[in-house]
C-alpha cells in the first residue's frame, strides 16, 4: 500500500493532477443526466417505464444516500439497463452541448485552462458518467477522466457500475468545496471518493474516442503463401490500365486515388461510351469540371492539372455492349499490345431493370471485355461483381467461385444455356408485343384514358399505342426478369445477372489472369478522396432517408448483419488486387465486406441511423425538428409492420376513401398520403432481402492476406483495413451527414449545394494559349 502511494505521489509530482468537476466547473447532480438518458430512450414504451423509474428514484434518493452513497449511486444507474452504448455516447454529447456547456463556471474553467496550458496532465474527476464527462474533457483539453462507467455486454448496458464507483460529495460540499480550484491531492481524493486503494485512481478513461483494434494473425492453410515481398508501387509502376466504368461512383474514386497515390503509374485509359450529342471526351471533362472527387487533384496540381491528366489519362470512346468494345481497329490493336490490366467497374445497379438492359450491361458487356482481354498480349482482368450474388441463402459465404451456381441449388443449371434462354424469352416478348391481342389491349387502354387521350384518333392514336407498347414490353420484361431470378434463388434481376456473368467469366476465362471482386454495399468514404464523399441515390440512401422521417417501424431481423463498406476501402482493395494480377499472385475471387471482419447488425445500424438524424435535428430550430428527433426508428417483425405500420395505415386510408366516394368531391381525400405509403411499401419490399432475409456473413480473407503481404512502408498508403472502422463515428459523423449533403437533396428534388465550377475543356491551339495535347484524336485540353 505504501509503495503504491509513493508511486502515485511521484506520478502526481511529475505532472499529473486530479481535478474535481463538481463545484469548480459545474453544479452537476447524479440524477439529472440519468433522467435525460431515460427520457430519450429508443421506444415510447421504454421512455414511459424509465421515467417512472426515475421518479421513484427521486423519492427514494434521500433515504438511499443517507444509508450508503455508493450503493445509492449504483441503484440510480440501474434504470439504464438495456440502453445501448451508442445511444448513451450520443446523448452524453448532446447533454454536455446543450445542458452543461452553457453553465460552465467561468472562473473555474479559466483556472483549469491555465493549468492545462502549463503542460500538466489533468484528470477530471466526476460522479457523472463517462458519456457526459468525455465530451467535457475534450472541450476543455483534458486527456483523461475518472468517473462512473457502466458495464456493457454486446454494446448494451447491464445497469451495473464498474469500480471504482465515484460517489457524490458530502452534504456540505457546496460550502466547503465550491470554489473555482478543483485540484485534489491523492490523499484528499481517496478520502473523498471512499476508495481503499491508490491503484483504483488509475482507472481513468481517455478523452479521445479510440478506434477498434481488431488484429488477427493471417494463416495460409492452403500453402499458397508468396515469400516475395509485395509492393504496389513496384507492381504498378509504368503499368497501363484500362478502366471501364469511370463515370460511376466507384470508378471515379478509384481513378482519383490512383492518380493521387501512384503518380508513377503508366497510362490510364478510360473507356467511356458516347451519348447522343455528348462525346466521350466531353463526358470526362464534365466530370473533372464538376465532381468534388477531383478537388484534391486540383489542390495539388492547380493550373498544371490539365498537363498532369494529359500525361496520365487517355479517354477512349467505345461501348462495352458491342463486340470489340465498339473501338476503332487501330485503337483496339494498340490497346491489346499495351494494356497490363483491364478493370471493369461498370454495371447496371438498378435492382429490377428491364431484362434487356440487365443482360446487355451486366452479362454481355462482361463477355465482350473478357474476349478483349483474351485477345490482348498480356493483360489481366479485374471484374467487379457483388457479394449478393450469394442470393437467398443463409450462413457464411466463402471466397470460392462456383460455376453454374444457383442459390436454389438447381442441379442441371447451365449459365450459358440460361443466357440463351433469356434472350429467347426477350425475343418471344418482343413478338408478343406486336401481336393483335396485345395491340387491341393497348388500343383500348389509349381510348380508355380519362383525360384528353380518350379522344385520340388516326396518327395521334397510333403514336399513343406505340408509346404504350414500349411501356408494356418494358414492364413485361422487368416482371419476367424478377420472376426468373426468384425461381433460381436470387432476390432481384441485378444479383441474378451479376452471378450469371461470374459463371460465364469462370467458364470462358479459364487460364487467363482474372480476379473477380465482390464488394458488399458500397457507401461513404472515410478518408479518400476526402472524408464524407457519396454520390447519387445508392443502395441504402433512400432507406436511411426514410428512417429520418416520421416512419418508425422497420421490418428487419435484428441479428442480420448489414454489410456496409466505405468506397475508399473498396478502392484500396481494387488497387491491391490490380497489383496482384500484374504480378500473377492473385486469387480468383476477393470479397470486400465487413460482416465477418467488423460486423454491424441491423439493430445497431437502425439505431445509429436514428441517432445521426437526431444529432442533425437537435441542432436545428423549430417544432418540426423538435418532433422529428423524438421519432426513433425501431426494428420490428414483419407481422408487426403489417399490423401497425405502412400497410395498415394504407388500409385505413382506403377505407376512408370508400366512405367518402359517394360525396361530390373534385378530388378524393388523402390521395397524396396513400401514394406516399405505397412508395414506402415498395421501398421496404425492395430492401427486404438486405434487411430482413438471408443472414449472410461474407468472408474477406483473400484481400486481408494480400494486404498483410505488403511491404511495411506501403501499408499506410495501400493497406486494406475494415477492422478498425468505428461504426459509431462512421454512421453519425461521416455517413449520414454525407448523405444529407450529397444525396438527400436528390431524393427531395432539391439542388445539391452550389460549388465553383472548374473550367476544363477541349480547345484548339491558339497563339499564347495554355493548351495541352491529350493524345486522343488530336484534341487538346485547356484548364484554368
């Protein structure tokens, strides 16, 4: 004991000072923060029950504290049993920001900051929970706190306090210890806290939020470990890469990351399809002019950006839906001899598109690219697919390619025959669309319109029938694709056609250097090209937007893991895989996912989404925001969703409309509300495979092995790391704010925030102009 005392005293004399918060900085009670936490529980029922418990505690508190202050402190915190750490962390920040910060004592705060400025390590001591004290410490600049801490199991509070329990001060503390100087010696502190060991004072909590550190050894059970060191810079230096899909979310980020991190790379060929009046080169220029992705490149190179891009990038006009990629013969010959890697990140990501579009973009285009790689001198292929080709099945999904795979386990399934059968289905549907029976149906539909179209005749009627025929065929083939996908065990046409492409690539790409890459749900960036970049209405944006409205009950399986992966993690994986393909040390299949390496289940992801919305609404003013922050989304069963959410509400509205139908109203009541609920039902149905069904756990061992093989000096720049992701930080401070900035305006029909436009365009050489030769059809780029 004496030795411990001496050691602690020496530590204190070396610059560590304990500072009691109560009295010097704040008049903080134990019950008030606990009451705030309980009154902001996730569900309305929890709020009511916990409020009752807090009121009971308020009545019993004087008697409990008179009996035993430590026991009373423990009892008060039992009402937090069942609350998640995520919620307590967010509410703790909120409580400090809006309840405590305005009431900090100026004189005590000034004295504490003087002490901190002198270089002394200060430990804030408080009876409050660490969820409140850590934000206070960060605000003041203290590095650690000694305060009460709850025990958590699987992220949920047990209601038990960990030792040492910091009991409240005595009855006369406001008189004897209310001055601005909160410093306490170790002897004073042990007496004040009632601890019996000096070592217990070392149980402080760091003020900085620590990231998860989940490191595990990499074991090569199959004996395929490469002994040679793996260097991305060495592998890709001087290499020529063709990127297909640069106009997409992943493609743009990967291109910029390559140019930022690997200036020693050779030539980057961007295969871009020409639009009607928009040539490929102009499409790329527009991206450089407008996309925030290029901000860092612009910051680095400034007016020299055009020169740098002209040196590194060549835009190739082509079309992967055509044989030979739609390239001119001389261009195709040059690429076949020069290319080292072809990266295909293109694809149609709509869940249920027209079957013709899905086949052309997801299957045929992949086969055309494969044919091009086969005809090249030495190029390899990196093909992006999706983890969800696994389909409607549960369990661990390994990194093993299974040709002619179907989730339903169809024994005689053949991908090539299926491909041909789907095109036969398309041909029959097109023939059916021209049949007399369908034509008459479409004619009746045109004449049966309630508005001006019902009086059509002659050429105008034929034009309307032609439009209806196009719509009929599109709907027919969309439904046919969904039906066939579900027969074979896929939830939608997208995953069905992506899996079909994989099977055909494996069959016809035998012997070629090919790596199939399966990302999970690709979302907001963490670091590159900058923190918080997202684009378009992607897979989870519309669902997370819905959870920020008054919609509360999401049908889901709480245990199911929602496999989100940041786009920069995907791009880091792609760079590693491309380098591995160049060195021919690659595996056939790589899954880029988090459900095994860093799982986040649906219960937690729903709560984190609600907390992120709450943080935004809490910072706004007005009744609308005040109401919204109280509507936390909760996971429910499918039965409860049908009984109490959108389907039940729509049924009630329809009943009201039936009652009101006989009344002479110009417009039926509640039409807008009914349409909104129909949209919600459709959205939930679309996402059910990802939030309710199919408990997938996607193994991502191959990319981790590749990352571990990196030479140490390249790991900070190129390592693939999803284990250290802090989901609380990601969801609340990065992902949802990014969606709110870049995506929600599109959902609401609002413009995205205005930003300066870079002037980057084709120009003809003129005397005195700053023009750069691109090597693409003799065009030049001018940038200012």
